[in-house]
């Protein structure tokens, strides 16, 4: 996955993979504790995790975290994302996520959306 390959100076791929796993685990815990909320854009189907601050992301994008959560996350985390899709009235746009994800993104927790 592309987010696994964004290495920091002197970082190995296995160290990056562990860092990504830990960041996504922290995100899942924050979602379940309701410190972070998944928000889906009604127009584009982009997803953002409102309340997930830069210091917790370890260089991950919301799209990368979403792909990882859907691949490895537990049922409660997936249910919280499904709830965000329901509130938006649409599902996350899988094609946008897999085609480079983050083409549409938000820097303010989903209040506004921007294209790259």
C-alpha cells in the first residue's frame, strides 16, 4: 500500500508497516470511543476522520486509513463507517479511494471539501 512506502529518513519498510498498523489501531480506538468521527461527503463520497489530528496520523491520509480499516478493522469500526455513509446518504466512493485516494479531501473535518 502506498502509505506503507512513505518512509521517514533511515526508516525500514517493516518499521513503516508497524507504524501504520499502530496509527490505524489508534484511529479505530478513537472511533469506538467517539473521540473521532467518520464523515462522508455527500457529493463525492470522500471520507475524512473528524478529530483525527496530524500528530496521531503518522503521515497517513484519511483514504489510506480507510482502506486499512476496511481490510483489517473490526466489525464495530466498520459499523461506525457504515453509519457515516448512512448519514451522508451514500457510500464511500471506492473508485476514488483506490485510484489514489485523497483526490478530494477535507482539512476541517468535513465542513468543506477540496480537490488536489
